[in-house]
């Protein structure tokens, strides 16, 4: 069978098809590093091509299979919260289907992000839509999790094809399913390394892309943990990533500090935490350890790997297109003999290093310990740049993502609470703790805090302030929780609801506010104390 590969990237489609015995006549791609990687592993001399401008008459003839992965950026929810330019992204889907319609292959298959399922379904069912004219192509569309088909990572993607989906789904669970630990520990073998997916073996000296970056420093470690375990909107993730499970999705963009980055406990130094090497990422993506990545930087290689389609899945697509049943699948190891190192090795690219300095206006936001309520409600310390000055404040947000509201922590609640004998007594008993916290803050200034955060100076940093405020909240909450009775709890809950709805709108997240009313009150009191400290103006007075 003869195939062409549109939007081929680094060759995830081409590799799977070729291993299954399909001849890939040619591939089309526009990004030069991906083309270099494709050429380096598959031979040939491909040149950059703007596929949107591809002339149909110039395509090869007698093609049995058309495959491809049009750019997904505009359809991804990671792009501006899902507000990408859908019409722009649609141009590449249209071009793919135009090629299929022109060549009339026996089979075709397209991969994209899950959102494209509804785009294609609605487009082919809606008169006047750009995709409506391709409804005769017999598209079957569904979302597949590639981890169920041999890739060691959870990766959900849309597959649109005229290959019967039942034939593809029959392969589910047929391949062994390596874990993140299988990949990391397997690649760390000292002498001979056995590919945990494909079974091909290399000597350790021939294994490339195993350059390990610096471990996360204390600040990066804290930020990663906060983003994964205590994110104010999204569900919690494990930290570090669990070795006994399949990995999370390998992404194209991931910095040393991000929610998306996979962070592991270093097997050689259990007190250290690091991101993955390029080889570990590629192996999770289903590429064999013989595959080389031709790019000029670590970030370029991470991008090309993260954007690829796992060849484990494309291999199964090629088998299904050739009529091989799931029962006839012998595992990926059956073709390990076809995998060899290419003649040329990819250049070594050193991993990213920790940041030395950051922009002077570097932003900061972090939830206060002891006042975490999962999604929909949070107290946070944040900085705001005001011309040449920086202002630090505690803010309180509540409500769902589409209706987030804020209570201004200006001191009015504290003034009101002093009228309650119980609250007044607790505030008085907290005087020593507040004084101690104020002395701890006095070693710095708002501008000094920003300088520490941007690595321009040593001293107290914003996470230190977060911990000071969190400690105050925990101490006050402990006192209140021990002394308060049910009637007072009910009055506090009613008061918090009144404060949350004092703009005339019905309080959102009412049940959560009621359930956590005591903690919310404590957070407001601590936040108002901080926001009204003379500490905020000392540096301005001095100036």
C-alpha cells in the first residue's frame, strides 16, 4: 500500500506506517526542525511546504492511504482558554479533506485534539459549513486515549477516518501498557537499554537525548507543588508524578515551573526533583530509542516531541487499514528488528537552566496555607505594579470560573467584628502573634520583596510572606474553632453570606461559603490586617 503524510511533523505517522509495511511515498511539513528530524530518520530530502498552498495536481497518484495531523493550536483549550481562531484552524481541516477528496484513497485518517470531534461532526452535518461538502467521505469520528493502545501516557485525541472504528478499537488493551516508572527506570540501565515499548536494544553509549537538567530549586519546587496540589481552579494533580501509573500528557510547551510539566523524583538522588529528559519524553510519546531529534535547542526538541502523534497508534491504524485483525497483532516487539540508529546522530542540546533573574515586573500569586478550599474559592497574596512602585495585597475570590467575584479586604469586616465580644477577644489574644509577624515583615519592604522575587536581591521573599500569613490564619482559626458555639457559627455564616452579596447580587457558591464561613472570616481578618499595615507605605515615605 502507498501513503502520503500531510502535516507530518517529525514522522509519527510515517514511522508507524512504514513499520507496518506501508510505503510512505512522500510527506509534507512546513517547520524546518521537524523536517530535519523526518529526513534524518526516514531518509529523503523533504523541503518546507505550505500545505495550504499545495496544488492538488502536483500530488502523487495511486495513493491508498492519506494520513495527517493538521495544526491543532486554534482548537486547543490550552490556547487562550479555548478562544483560538476557529476559522483559521478550519482552513487546515478543509485542506486535508480536499486532498482526500481529490486522491480518493481507499483509506484516510486524521488526528487532532478532542475538540475537533464536534467541529467535524457539526461541519459535515450543517449545510453551508466549509466541511459540509466532504460529508460523502464516510467519516467515523471518536476520541481515543492512546495509553490504551500502547503509549505510556494518557493522551486523548480525536481520530477521524473511514477505517471502521470498531476495527481500531479492537486493538484496545492488546499491547502492554508501560508506566512512567517503566520508562524512567528502563532508560537508566547502566549497560544495555531495552526500549520499554518496542523492545529494541541499544548499548548505553548509543542512547542519545539523556542529558539531565538541573534539579528544581526550592522556589521552583514550591511553585510546581502549589500549581499541581493546590490550584485555585483546576483539579489536583499528584506531585511528584507517580511512577506506578501511565504518565500524564506530554506537552509541547512546558517550562521549569508549570502545571503541565511532568516532574519526577530523580531515581539517582531521591531528594531531588526534575523534569524529564528529551528521551524520556519521546519514549512516553511512543518513539523508539533509536529515533533521533534534529533541532538546535532543548525547547525545540521538547516542542517537536510534544506535538507528535505516537507511532504506536499509527502502527495499529496501518494494520487495520491492511485488514490485520486485533487477534493478529503480535505486539510492537515483533518489528523491533526493523528499528536501527540512523547514519547521522542528532546534535546534543543542553537542557534549560534555572532562571538567574526575572523581569522587574514579574507577577506573583499564591494561595495562603491553611485557607485552601479547592476550586471556586481562594485567598491569595499577589503583587500589582503601580508605575515604578509595587503593591502587595491579600485578595479573596469566590464563585465559579464564569462568575468570579471578589470581596475587598479594606478593613471594614475587622471593624465590624470588633463589636462581637468573642471576636474582639480573639483579636486581642492574637496581638502578640500579629506583632511578631509585623516584625518579620519589617526586615524587608514591598520593593525589597519584589527584588527578592526577581532575584535582584537576597532576603525575605513572597513565599515567606505567604507562610507568615498562613501561620496567622491557622493560629486564629484554632482559637476560634475551640471557643465558638453553634449559634455563633450560624451568625458568622449569615454574616459572610451578607458580605458576599452586599453588591445586591445573589451570592454565588453559597453552600461553600456557608460550609467554610469560619475559615473565610479568619482569612478576611488576616488579609485586612496585612492590607492595612504601615509596612506598605514605609518605602514611599522614605523616598
